C-alpha cells in the first residue's frame, strides 16, 4: 500500500483487505484441489468441505424455446400461423453457427476455454487478488462453463411456479457472492467431466441472454440483424457477444445502447486479433464499422398479435385450450400443460384450413365491416367437420388486437365494442376459455333441441298444431328440473303472424313460435336441457354476481321461453356448429377440436387433442335423421333460410334465429360433411338489426339479412373444398313421420259443439269449425266431421266439425220410378227445384228403360228443399 495511504482509515481498510484476501485464498485453494479430487479420487480435506452439499454435475437439457403453430395446406405443406414463446430462443447446433461467433465468445469470455477443466485458475487468482485490493476491473473469473451453469440454474429457477421459493431460487442462482461462485465452480467441473467442450460451447451460445426476452445467438441474429447465426459477419458476431457482459446496457434492442455495445465489441475484436482468430486488417475493418450500420431488426414474431393476419384468434384459442387443460398430450393437468408449453419447442398443427379461413375472413370483412360507425356490429362463424369435430374455420369480423390502445382509456363498453378490433373471441365461450365471449341469445336456432326431445318421445313431424294459439300458462309445460319455476299466463306471437294448422315440418321451415311452444307442452323441459347439454351446448358464461342468472353455473335454463330461444341461454357459434353436426351425423356427437397434432423439440409425435365421438345417449339415429328431415325444409321452398342456401348441389339442414327486437340473428346449417354456425348482431348495445342498413362491399344491406349473404358465401366456399361437396342425408324414420296416431272420437254427431271440442282436445286433436251445413238434425248440433268418426289420424290433426242448420229434410228415393212419378214424389216432399234430367243410354227393351237410374241428392239423405235435384233417366237413344 502506498505510503500516503497509511492513515488510520487506510490501515483499517488494509487489514480488512488482507482478511478478505485470506477468505478468497481459502476458496482458491479449494478450487485448485477440486479438479484433482474430481478426477483422481484424492481424499478431500476441510478446505473443500464447501463443495459437499452440491451435486457432482448439472445436466444440459432443452432450454425454453419457441413453439410454432401451423396449419396444413391442401398439398400437405405447412402454413405458418404464429410463433409463441415464453422466451425467444431457437436452439441450433454448433455447426449452424458462424466460426466468428464461436471465436468471439471464446476471445471475449474465456480465452483459455479449451485448456481448463471448467475453472480458469489464473483468472480466479487474478479475481481474488483484485477483489482483495478493491479492483473490480480484474474480472469475475467466470469461465464459459461457469456462465453456462449460472444460466442453467437461472432458467430452472425461472421455470418454477411463481412464489417465494421461486424468488429465492432465482436469487441464489444470480446473487453476486462467493457462495454462488464456489457452487458454480464445482458444477462447472462436473459439467466438463460429463460433456465435451463442443457441447458446452453450443449449450452456452443457445442459452445466454441477449437482451429483453431474447435468448441464444440464433434468435438474437434474427431479431437484431434479420439473419441467422451461421451468416454473421465478424462485427455482428462480436456485437452479439458484447451483449453478454451487460444485456440491459449493451443489448441491441435500443439505439441508446449502441455506443456501449460498440465499445465492448471493439475490446472483443482486439482479443480475437491477439488470439489469431482474425487478421489485424479484419479487426481494423470491423472496428471502423458502426454498430448502427448492420442493425436490421426483423418484424416481431412473438405471440398471437404478430400471427399471420386472419389467424390470430386461432393462435389464441390454442393457448386457451392449453390453459383450460384440454390438450392432454402435453400433460394431464392444466398446470402440467402450461408448464410444458412454457418450456416450448413444440410444433402444433391445427385443423383450420387456410383456404377456408382466408375466405371466411374476407366474407365477414365484406358484409360485416368491423368499423361500422355508430353501431357495435359483430359477426362470427365456425365450421366443424361432421363426423370428426375438427374445426375447419373460425372467423369473426373484428380483427385481433390484444394490446390496449391508450386512446381508448375511459371509453364505455359500447365505445370499446365499436373499435375495429377485439381481443375477445366471439366464437367460443368465456366459461370455458379465458378469452372467449359471453355468447349471445340464440333465438330460434335453439328450437332443434325441443324438436329432438319431441321426436325422442315418439311424436312425429307430420303432427299438426294450431299456430293461432297464442296464450300459454307456465303450468302447461312439464319440467322436472329442480329449479323449475312458475308464472302467470303469457302470450307468444309469431314473427309473420302465422295462424291455422302447421305440421312440425312446416312449422320448422317457417320457424313458427306457437307451433314450437305447443310441441314444448308435450315434453319435459328438463329433457330438452339434457339433450342440448349432451350436444355440448351450455351457458356461455358464468358469473360471480349472485344476482346474475349465470351465477356460478353454465347450466341451461328450462323456462318455457327457452323453447324458442328467448331466455338467458347464451350460446356461441362453436357450440351450435358442433351440435348441428351431430344431428347431421345420425346423433353421433364429436367434441370439437382444434389441435390435430403436436411434435416436440426432438421431433417425436405426441398426438393432438383427444378426439371423442359417440352416439348421443339421448338421441337415437332415427330421431336425429328425422329431425334433419324437418330441418331440411328450412333451406328449401319458403323456409326461413332459403336466401342463405348455397344452391350448389350440396344439401343442407339447419335453422335460423332472430331474437326479440332483432338484436341478434343466426343461421346454423350443416351439409353431410360440414356444419357452420353464424351469428350476426350487437356485440353490446340494442340496435334493432331490422331498423338499420349497413354499407357493405355489396351495397347497403339491412343488417338483419346480412346473415344470408355471409352464410351463402361461406357455405359455397366450404362445399367447393375437396371432400366437402355433395352427399345426402339419411331418410326419416317412418314411425317418426306420423308419430303416435290418434283416433277421431265416435258419438259426436248429434251432440253439442262444446262436447265435440272437449272430446277432440282429449284425443290430442285440433277442433276446427266447419260452419253450418244442411242437416235434418236440430239446428246447432254436430252434423258431420272430417275426418269422420273412428278415423286414424296424426296427433294434433285438425278435425273439421260441421253443425246442423236444421233446414234439411229426407230426400225421397225415386230410383226405379218413371220420370213422372219421380217428379211427383219429389214435389210432394217439398223438392220443387228439379233440373233437366240426365240421359243414360241402355239397349232397347232394357228393364230400366224410361226409368230413373240415379238421383242427386241420393235417396234417404237429408238436403235443403231449395237445393236442385238431378235425375238420370235410362233411354235407348239420348
């Protein structure tokens, strides 16, 4: 110590320095003997006791890498969708790295890398002496192997579940004290025993932090230079290694760091020159090259926001499925699946077809513009493959954006919903997926679940109902669910004022509310709920609000209004598409899936989502096929979806839906190969779609009929795709056409109208007033029925009841009499309106010649005397 420093303070500092040096010397002694112990088995003394609690070595394992999500093009090639990673890293082999990069790493970080056994003794000694003298510039003595150990321990700690233990382990991995350094030394020795220098160098260059969330030289080369680690120049290689010393200060993610990076880079270039890796000329040229001259940042790749346009929601749903624990090929629990995903290195192949997804995105953008002014217009559609449940497309009109726009701060919910983007996936439900929506009221697209229940109870699609019935009571709807409730009488109207007799087929085609309400009276509402839920339909959101109908449940409501989709049962396009696909597939329901396959970083095939298909236990093939028969009428003739039908040779079944006040509209339809569910409506708000016209690529269109344009265009694209065209549906079950028969009661003729009506109601038939007819029965009593007494008819069939006007008398039977006698007898009975006779030719001498052979009205019947009577006379010539 210089003489001028020998003050009291200086003396104390010197003593402390000597003491610190002594401690470091002890550690240094341990380090110096440790390699011999590790290699030769020499008995350890107390000097190396500090090593005893540590494992012999640390393992080189796969580090966190990027996951890639792809789809398949028709030719089988990959269609890239997104890279998703917890850490931006792409591990590559050493031979895929520039020699300049390897040389820069060794020159800059560990020039005796190939000579030491994990610990560089001269560097340790220099560092120990330097620290004892207070000289931090002497370096940290960390070899590449020791740095690798530190990075591995940090990565392992970072992968632990959040909490105090994780925080403590991260601190232990990086805290700058002697204890950590000694641990790194022993583990570095073990690492060098187990792995070659080349393996260690490769692992180091793939794990080292490169600023921000970027790790490893390959990802850094792409991010900062838009190139690969194999193609780095001398200056670029040295700049990457310069980051290692201080990633936050030397990182190339900010131009503010360029000067610091350049300074460190030049030091490394000097070492590369002195080590003989590059020539003085090469070093000089690289030193003269400004860092900013070779910075060429690549576009961000991380996450769904940067996914291929139009596929961001597909990317998001992959991650939401993992979060929900649905991807068991990555682990049995949601936690295991998320940990595996964070580790990365997976290639996920989704079922979405790029061609159809792109077409659907364009159709929605054209007919449901995302930036419609003054109106939070939303539209979403999903198509699933019949028989597999594979999601073929999933599109919506609002482009993806999960980044909060500062300009929207303070916006109302409606204002936010009017933005031309969204982070909410309207196709899936919030109750299942963290980024799903709350679903929307299904309107009449919910009616098929009542239809299925109706058929499952043995009823038939030719059964008839009186659409003019509008008043109903809660007590008229059977409901064995525990939360069934009552209420006063209520009225139901039909959208277009339909009345009179409607079969189930015709009522389905025209979506007649009162027909379905009467169908609902014949079944248990709880059974309808069970059938819908067996097809994957549930409330789209649960709520923590105890006053909400969705409080802590996704169970479907069974209120009578649910029969026509007018209750709180919010659903999503994915649910509806999968459910209708089951109807098209003879009642075989397939749980919808998105992930076809996953391969890990080693290229091993892990499989995709578990595909579950099976006959719905509540729906027989006959029931499903007959429901499909009725639902085919929706897309045919005058059905409500006639304008949405693709008319391209591929048959469709389905149902439309329009909610009260036309806030939401639906078209759900399935071919024999693919089922598509489309929703168009208010994301939030209560704009009546029938009261507004939307400026679209096809002109101004009423918002309520946008669904026709969108569904038709999408269906045509789907049907044109290989393997999805044509086909046919199974015929209906004969026993479910007419269903259970009813018999027209006997003994009604001559009775009162009230008695007849009560008897018909009891028989499950519908009374229809035929008005008065001529009859000799007392006026006002039942004179006739059509169909007649004892006839076998379908349930609900209309029976026309005719009443007597009391004005008829018996008609004399004049057949066989001469014309004159016949006329006299008719006049005597009061029948004076006798028309000119008809002539029947008979052979001369025939016994009937010149006699009446027929009369109308017939003899013995009753008729009004004012009615004309026609006689037929037999003659040899007419």
